[in-house]
C-alpha cells in the first residue's frame, strides 16, 4: 500500500497532483530517488518538510516551488493535515 495517491488520468501525463493524508505513518515516508527531474509546487499542507540527502530539512510553503534533480535521494517529513503537491516532470 502506498503512502500517497496520485490524481492523474494515466501514467503518460508529465504533470499531476499527489496527496499525502494526515494519518500517513512516519516510517512510510522513506528516502528515495526519482528517475526524472521534477518541479514540485506545494498546493496545501502545514509544517510538512522536504529533505535532500546530507542537507537540513526545509519547510514546504504553500505556493512555493522547488526542483528535485533526477536520481537525488530525498524524503518528505510529516507535518499537519493533508499535503498536496503538484508535480511536473521535466
């Protein structure tokens, strides 16, 4: 079972929304890498954090975007409420 769900028509879309529910378990939010570069925009969520490997976590702010280079280890740290991200592969 996944700790998130994607809101998109099919796997060929290069832009979609991803949601993490408020009750996701911390141990489900694991370090991982993505195969493509991504631009991520925060749509909703309070005090959720994003962390690159060997860096301090940064608080994700609604309306702000950041880039995740492909094959770079990263993770999400749980905050309050539901987190919704807009993801665009580039």
